[in-house]
């Protein structure tokens, strides 16, 4: 049994001329009353066209139907376009994850 079989998950896809070019996957946690964006991907040649924004807004609308109080996602520190997009949509930094390699 995988999480994708559960009603607490939602996937939106974006197609262009029958080709899958982008998608977003969100998971709603009842315990946290929160939706986490598990994965968002847009094919490189279709980036900076507003597709990620449309997908995030669609997922936010779904989150509201689930009575979520918060939506979150993890972004790589070097993914400046996505950080900027998130800030434009009202997302805030909640914490910084750090690591150290050990032998």
C-alpha cells in the first residue's frame, strides 16, 4: 500500500500538446493539519512561464478543502527562482536544516 493510494494525497499535472511538462504532489497530514508539497517539477524549457505558480495555487486551494492550516515545502538553498516564487506567494522561512558529514 503506497501513500499515493490515499485520499490525503493530491497530484496536479500540467500538459502541453498532450505532453506532461509539470506536476505537483501534496500530502495532507491530519495530525499537523498541514499540507506538505512533496514534489514539484517543471520541465526546464517550460520554466519561468508561471506554471509552478499555477500548480502551487491549485494545491493551496485543495489544502483549504482539506481544512489545512498550513502548507509547507522544502527548497534547496541554491534554487533561488523557487525561493523567490515562494516568497512572492507569501511563504515564510520556518527553519534552516543543516548537516555535517562525518567519517
